[in-house]
């Protein structure tokens, strides 16, 4: 799907991922709209919708199944961002840009944008793939 922020759309689209310090929300909502469109027009059934992604795509999967817990029939999340505060420790400049501040200044925003902290909302069967050498930190 041609989400905002993908190559070829220009800097405005890329920067929209950080609009209002709400990292990635535009992609989560656009994904849900696309699925709802396919369902409304009979292109697929509720039990046939899956979502898959790696790295930022894995983050998109994780946020999607926490925010739209009844929309997806299955999910696969690979090498994904799970906790924005933990990710900030390995990539502070990028995460500060996307979040609009450091974790100490807006802990609730970091928490809201971290799928790990919203895992209790998940109703979708999900396969999580995380390698021991991935650069995206996950504490077990």
C-alpha cells in the first residue's frame, strides 16, 4: 500500500508520520480504512484479512492490532519496534523527531505509541518473530 512516507511521495508525506507527535498513526488508520473498504465492497471476508510487516512494518502491525483489535483475522510481526522508550535508547535522534520530545518529557505519549504497553487490547492471533541479533530491542 502506498502509505504516506514512502519513497516517491516527497518530504511532506514522510514528515506526516510525525504530525502532532503521533508516530505512525496515519499509517495505522490508512491500513484500517483500506481493509474496511475491501470488506464493504466484498473483495474479501472478515476471516480472510491478515496483516504482516517487518521493522517499521512490524510496528505498524503491532499498533494496528492494538487499535483495531477486531479488524484483522491474523497478524505476523517481524523484528519490530515494541517500546518507543527502549527504541529511543538505540536511536534517540530519530525517535525524538517522531515523538516530538524525549521520553522523560512525554512518558504517556511514548507509552501510547508503544504496542508493548497496549498488548492487553490484542484479540488477533499473532505470530511474533524476533531474532536475538535484531537491532530493535525487545526485553524478554
